[in-house]
C-alpha cells in the first residue's frame, strides 16, 4: 500500500482527490489548474515549526533555510487579511463574515425587539419602519429572530469546523501511519463510509438524541471529516514519505510531532478549503435538518428555524420567506469564497509577501 | 476481477458496521424501545407485553442475529403504527422517490455538464466570471428555499406563472402517469438545479485540467479546433471522473430530496422516514435506515467498479493500483 502511492501516484491520487461530495470541490479550475504545485516539497513559508527546505528553482526568491519564524504571527495574519482584501471576491467574503460576527455579538446585548414579544395586531406584516423586515405569524419581529439566529449558527459552524478538523486529522494520521494494518483499515473504512449521506447519520443520531444542536454538529463533523481525510490523503501521504519527515524521525521526533510539525503544514491549503466548505455546508445542513425536525430544537432561534416557520404560510405571505433564505445564501457564498481566497493568500507559494523580509 | 471481489468484501464489511451502529443507536435510548413505543404514561404491563412481543428480553447479540436473519429472508418487520409490513411500505414510497431522484439527476446533468463545458470553452473574461458566480451561488442556495422560490414562480394558484401543481402527488399514483409526472417536475427541478451547480464546477475543473494537457494539444495538432478537441477528446477522458462525481452527487442529493419531499408533500421515502422518526416507529426506522444505507453503499460500489472499467489507465497499472478501494 505504501509504495503504490509513489509509483502510480499520478492517476490514482487524482482519482481520489477528485471525488468530492457534491459541494466539497477540492479546487477551482482556474486558480488551481494553472498554478504549478510542487507536491512533496516542503512548504517552507508555512513555517509553524519546521525549518525551510529547498525551494523549487523556478521561484526567483530563494529562501535561505533556518528561518523558521521569520514573520511574527500577528504580522502574518495582517498580511494575509490585506491580500485577501485586495481581491474583489475576498473583500466581499470578509465583509459578510465580519458583519455576521458583529451581528452575533450585538445580538447578545441588543435586538430591536425581545424575542418573545409578539404584536398580535401586526401579523405577517411587510417591511415597515417599526419592523424593518416585517413580522412573522405570531407577530414577532423577523429581524430580531434572524439576529439572534446568527448567534446559534455561528456556534454551530465553529463547532462543526472544530469537530471536522479533529476527526479529519485523526483519520489522516491513521491513514499515513506506519502501522500498515491501521493505515489500510482506515483507508478502507473511509472509502466505504463516504457514500453514506450526512442526513442518514443525522437521522440515526436523532433517534437517541432527539432534535438538538448536537445532532447537527456530530453528523456534519463526522461526514465532512471523512471527506476531508479522503481529499487530504494524497498530499499527506507524499509529506509522510518525504525526506524531511525521515530526517525528523531520525532526530527522534515522535509520530504526533511529525503530524503537527510537518504533515499538517503540508496539507494546509487543502485543509483551509475543505474546512471553509464544510462551514458553508454546515449552514445549509442546519436549515435542512431543522426543517425536518431533527436539527435545532423549536424555540431556539436559528436561520433554519426562521426559514422553516415561514414556510408553512408561503401561500399566504410569500415575502417573509425571502429574508432568511437570502441571508443563508449570502453567508454560504461568502464562506465558500473565503476558503478559496484564504488558500491563495495564506500560501507562500502564491503570495510572495509572506516570504517577507528575507531573501530580497 | 480481484478488485471487484475486494470491493464487494468491503461493501459487506461496511454494511455490517453500519447495521451494528444502527442497532446500538436504537438500543441506547433512555428507557428502551418498548417504553418509547408504548408512549408516556402507559401501564407497565403493556410495556412488558410489548417488550415480550419484540423479543427485547433476550440478549443483545441474539436480537441482532434475529434481525439480520429476518432481513436475509426478506422480512423487514412490521410497522407498529400502521400494521403494514415495512417492505411494502418502502416499496410504495420508493415508487415516488426513485423517479424523483432520477429526474433530478437528469436535470443536474443536463444543466451542469454543458454549462461546465461552456465555462471551459468560452474565451471572454466577463462570461467566465459570470459562470463562476453562477456556480458558486447555485451551490449555496438552501434546498428548502430553492423549492420555495420555484413554488412562488411556477405553481398553480400562488405562482407567477401557474403551470405545475404546487404540492402533493397525483392521488391515483402512477396509474395517472401524466399527473404523476407533472407533480414531480418542480421537485425534480429544485433538487437538480442545486446539485447542477456542483456538477458544473466539477466539470469545469476536470475539463479545464484536460484542456491544457497534452491530449488536447495533440488532438489540435492533428487538425481539430480547440472546441472539437476539448469536447471529443477531453470530455471522453473526463468521463470516468464525472461518473464518480455523479455517483457521489446521487448520495448527496438525498438530503435535498428529503427536504423537498417534505416541502412538496410527496409520499416518498425521505418524507416517510422523517415521519417515522417523529412517531418513534422504531422497528420501521431501523429497517428503513439500513435499506437506505445499503442502497448508497451499493451505489458507491457500482461507481467505483464503473470508474475502473471506464478508465483503462487504472487497469494497465495493475491491480495494486486499487489501493483497497
């Protein structure tokens, strides 16, 4: 199993990377295809803990080795944000996500109306000066519920990303481990389980747990973790077989150290894209599962909840249903774009600024 | 053929694993299946009788073996609520869901693949970015909302252009096939269009890679135009990958299908499953979930085999290329 990857890595690996779940496309044609990838070489600029290795000669700024942390973390983040901002799509994504964050924080202390205040005389109202986005069937303010919902959704998305990253990396670690039994069993398990849809997992979990946020988080985290592991495996494999991992091992580094110090930085671009895609899909999954009655419990504000409650009266008052759906769509678009732009901005191979203050 | 046998073994193993997970998930309920099914405040004798009837007093391993043995005989259990056998229940629901999925898939392929090709072939920058934006937005619409917009646009009664029935399935089922088909058009569009965006993005990525490859350059050197070369050579080379993606799309569509069935009030598998989970009809849920999981595992298996058949490069490099999957 080990050698197969090197021997016919080309075809077989692409075969693997190229089987995303519908939304989880590993790369975007234009940006990824036209850019040469130096797979298997160390991505020196990620620089979390390992020293820079030889950079491909075609790059005109050779990086001297031995500068593991030439840029301070804060400065690195500032550079990444700035180059994302310069990108038109990136600016859109940053603005939307920043607004989301701010609204979620504001809703902790203030919403236009308290959630449980209902106005029985103004049911199904359109947008007006008192209720900016109108009112729903009980006369509650739609804007207030959406603002409070942004908090729940933010929580869900963060939890899903954390679970996905933890579970996915655990699987990656198992897949590239040196124990061949563990490695082949995990590869086989991922291959088989990947064809089970997330919603089935959610339904299985919903039987003992009932409608709860845990169902959404665990089901999404499990499903997307599998997907992440499958997409990241070829690159992780190349990193695991590379000379610098060998030398690290020769220096006495243990398995976890190699994983965190060498393999994770190498699969970081894939990781960023997959995680932001899973964040977007989690928002969509939340609305779907909540509508089906196995997601966020009723009474807890969330975008899926707002969408689901307004659906029942679509024939009576169609306009109320517009807002939550539009909101979800815009946020998911922003999350999907965010990953792509972040990958390009945070990768020193594509963003020369990150190579920073040495070499020039 | 070694590959097929290995993949088949894997399929069985995965099915076994999922059945165990399902079984355990249903047995770690607070209380037990019988008390949940009997409902709150039911007399203890009734719970005990139900427990006896379902065989819940026996050891877990024996219960599991009974269940599996019954499944192998084709006995999927009896729904406690309706008293019908789960097998016939699922068959009736599948007659709605299966056509819906197939129609959705046709919509997705008919829209996604040509648009993906067009995105590779067109040269103007503006069009390219229009395609890009289209694919991103298309994949970001919640299925529920997409379905609602379609209802608002096209349904009879409330829609702007009243063409199709807004909700429900033809009352006579497939006996009245015209009406049955008409009631599936909007749901299939809703399911298909959302998935089409993903398919389009994928087609563009795969074909874009191939368009800059040596194969297409060679074909152009032999006198084809770029369009011809991409469509005749590139598309053929992309077919195995596209088959894989369509297979996974198939599995992923079920989430949308469940929501859409619910929204359009179609008596399909997804809708039925959600109702059964809500009603705590656990015997039915257990068998239905296993059947669905088996179905998707089977699709995954077929897709993997098909992918290998369609891509001779994977065969010439020897069986070891299968990498266990």
